[in-house]
């Protein structure tokens, strides 16, 4: 029982990082991303391949995942973040599909068979394979990400992001470089998703493309909407809630996507601010107010 609870706690921590990274885009910058799991997968594969092929120590493998995922976010953000609402949603969705196809068809990623035998993290001779130690590592990563994002959203840059979210034209008139901010936050969010992917790969020790498809993007979006867009505490609550919910629905695994979809639509209609959201935020491509 203790091992099972530790497993849930570790997965909850990984999903907290993923939800926070998506919340930066959706909740604070007011943008739409339906392919965020692609960055999660990129981080997982880069970290796994760095460890398996080049024998990078875990800190270097994780840093490689963060940098490569962030670079992919930058390359996607530069040409696309001038798009609005529905169009941006479609582009990010297409990006997620493309990345999934790449994972499925490259030999180096193991194709549909995936990558087995990913080593557990180790640093300075200490192995984090025992779940209790891996939980400590995950908790440290969660605290660092929470600290970083808290400082960001409560700074001048965070206020600029909220201004862009609330009214982009007014933000531009006030002298805020809206394209630069949107690209920067998209890059940071992709990098944090890459960190979550790195932790996931080294914890599960096996990854395949099915773990990083549209299902995971929808799950991350549900976490953000459930907890409250524009709320760090909401992202934590939403991630933990939707880590436990699949375990409750284990007997109805076939219907999990249906449950997530109903939950997302119901929240957007009856409580668009989520459980801990501070304002009535809604995904503009679904609900226009």
C-alpha cells in the first residue's frame, strides 16, 4: 500500500509540473495550446536517449530535456503566436500530432515499441531508484518550479502577461511587447514540460508514443481548468485530483476520455474560474463572453 501511494504521489508531482507549465500559457498569457503533451514527450525522449545512448548523468540528461523542449517551444512560438484563438489551437494540435508521428516512425525512439530500460536517476553515487528517494527528487523539482513561477507571475512580467490575457490591444498601447512576451512564456512552458517528461521517463523507465498523445494534452488541460486558470494553487489541486481520478475509474478505463471531456465542458459552463480560479476565465475558442 505504501509503495502504491508513493507511486501516486510521484506521478502527482510530475503532473503538477506539467499543469503549471500549461497554466502559464493558458491561464496567465491567455493563449491556447492543445498539443502541450508534445513537449512533455520531447523531454522524456531526449532525457531517455541521453542516458541510454550517451550515458549522460541524470542532471545533464534533465538539463538536455529542458533546453531541447524549450528550443522546440521557441521554434513553434516564433511563427505561430501571432495567431489568435481558434487558429492557434489548431496549430498546436497539429504540432502535437506531428511530434507523435515522429516518435512512432523514428528508429532511434524505438517506434511504437518505445524505449525500455531507462536508468533511474543517480547523482554523486546516490541512486534515486527507491520510490522514497525519487519522491524527494520530484518534490524538490516541484518546489523549484513553484518558486520560479510564483516569482514570475508576481513580478512586472507576470502583470504584463495578465494584461495581454485580459486585453492584448490595450497591452500593446501601454508599450508591452506582446509577441515577445507570448513567445517567451511559450518557451518557458515548453521547457518546464520537458522537465516533467524527464522525471516521467526516469521514473517509469519505459516510454512509448501513446503516453504523449492528445489524451495527455487533454488531461493536462483538464487539470488547469479544474483547478482554476491563472492560479498556481489551482494547477496543483487540479493535477492531484486528476492523478487520483483515473485510479478511481480504473474499472472504466474505456470511458476515461469521455469523463475528462464532460468534466471540461461542465466546468467551462458552470464554473469557468475552476475550483481556485480568481476570475472568470474561459477558453475563448470554446466559450466566448
